[in-house]
């Protein structure tokens, strides 16, 4: 009798407690204190105490496992006649969540806890399945249609796939329009919304949603990976969010790899304003003459624009870089910045290559680049046309971690005054009047990131 009563108490606890249910269904789940807070807030959503919940947390910290896989099945166990619509950036990710939810609902554990909630016999699809009480679950990717799919609970998890999407104004407007005209219209009167996301930008979808729908009473849980002065969990500044999985040493390594922009947004939920200067002056290091490098990779990078301006010609910028591959060091050796026409630009490319023989000469494949390549390709076979990806700011942000890690060295301006043009642009980029020097620099450093390191890795296998 006592044993039976004890079993009933345990069963009731697991049934009523989201964390208890989660560990029963997924024994490998080791909840941290942030999961306890998140579970309590999700329970508030399940019983109607909260109608709008935004969960902002670092990647790989268990927010999706709890919010988008375990919680939906637990919710349907308590509300078998209600419907959940799960939204993600693409159908592939949405299907991952759908498969997990359906599989949890098929387990003997779920059946024992919620005998009144069973999947209907036709619930074989991971995109959409129903309960025998008239409720169900459906998934959809951003841009997909939701015709006929009403929802008592809308779960939006990772609506932005990557930095490219986050930095695209076109995608941002597309996401906002789709949310307003498609996703939001499927919510039933009195329904609830759970947003699960990492921050990307100061002006990202999260910022728009919380500002434009503030009247809906959003409750926001924003948990930085490393605690700041005011912390929802009561952590002291500098404490890790989930030290069992990500101790401070691991987080510091991630910070070094990502750089300030992605660290501040993705891990600290404090995105840097789009108007902020990208290159912190404190990151700039100088050299006083190129150190002896055993086998340097010499790369030239050219930004070519000329003709048609009020001053006669636009700026042409060429840079010679020495890359010390074994020691991960990048040294700017020389820079040409002049207003010149086509013939003068051809002569400048030849001259720089005679002074610093290159293994590769990068030429932006825009504006006058193709004409220059066509003129010189037989004479210099190692010219490479580079088609820039993303905007100028995107390319600059991609190389800032190299500056932060102390891998980039520029000539000391006291000995090489020509470097001042680049330094002036960096001080106010992306708001600087001209950006030709920065463009040439980011073109060279991205080539180093994407091709030279890959080749060095391959050669050492």
C-alpha cells in the first residue's frame, strides 16, 4: 500500500513538473539552474499565467531541447485537445523538432503519464500529427504556408539561420512580413507564444517583435553565457551560465574564436549597435619591420576603381601582405593608394609585384577588376578574381577576431606614414568617407582565413 502510494506521488510529480518529465524522458539531460528557471516559465505558459515568453540564450545551452522538444509533448499531455504550431528558419530544423516531439509521445513513459493523450492512428508524419482528442502538432519553416493550421501555442525557435541571414535587411523584412501576415494570424484568441532565440543584432527580429508588440505583455528571460552586473539567476559577475557543460575556460576560448561582435550578441545577448565602429583602436598592433619568416605567403590585394569622378579618378588601393602560416601572423608590408587611371593602375600592379613578388594577386571582380585581369592574365598567371560576399561591414566583421587575437600587424605610422590612410578609415568604418583601404585589407585577410589556412591544414595531413 505504501509502495503504491509512493509510486503515485512520484508519477504525479513527473506528470506535473516539466523538469521531472524531461529527465524521465531523456535521462542524459542534466539540467542546470537556468533550465529550472526556464522550466518554471514554460509551466506558467502551460497553465495560462503567461501568454508571451521570450527566451534569449547562448547556443548549445539546452534551450531548444527543453523548449521545443520536451515541452511540446508535455504540454499536449496536459492539453490533448489543443494545437501547437512550431516555427523555425527552415523546414529541416522544424522537422527535427517534430520528430522528437512525436517520438516522446510514443514512449511508454508518456503513455503511462498521460493515458488520456494518444496519437491518432494516422500520425506518421513528423511535420504534422494529431491526438485522439482533436489536438495536434505541426511544423513549418519561415516562408511556408500555414493555411488551415490554427494554434493555441505558437513556438518560434531559431527563426534566423546564420550571420548571413541576420545581416540581410531583405531577410529581416521578409521575416517580419511573414510573421505578421502568416504566422501570427494562425494564433487562436487567447493563445500563447514562446520565442526561443539567440540575439544577432541590435535591430534584429527580436528587437522588432518586443518593441512592436510590447502591449502584448512579453516576459523576457535573457541569460548571458557569462553573468553581467544584473543577472536573472542571481549569479555574480563573471560566473558561467552552465559550468557543468561550458566552464569559463571553454567560454573564453569561444570568445577568442568568435570575436566581440558574435560573442556579445550570440553568447551575451547584448548585440553591438550596427552604428558602432567595427575596428577597436585597441586591437591595432604595429610592427617595426617584417620579422624573418621562413616560408612566407606573399599576397597582394587590389581594390580598383578609376574614372568618372569629379576629381578625375577614384582611389586605387593595392596592398602587399606577408602571412606567417605556422605562427598565425599577418603583416602588411606595403600599400599603394593613389587616384589613377587604367594604364597607371596596370603599372602599379606590376611595380608592387616587382618589389614584393607574390604567390597570388587578388583583384576584386567588380568595377574595373575584370578589365585589369584580362589585360594582365597572360603576363601574371597567378591573378585571382575575387567576388566579394556580403556587404562591406559583413566582410569587416568576419576578420575582426583576427585583430582581437593579435594576429594582424600594421606598419608603425612613425616609420611608414602611408599607413595613416588605412588607420583613418578603420577609426570610423563603416561610417568613414572612403573605405578602399579597408576593402583591400578585408579581401586579403578573408583569403587568408578561407584558403591559406585550409591549404596549410591539408598539407599537414
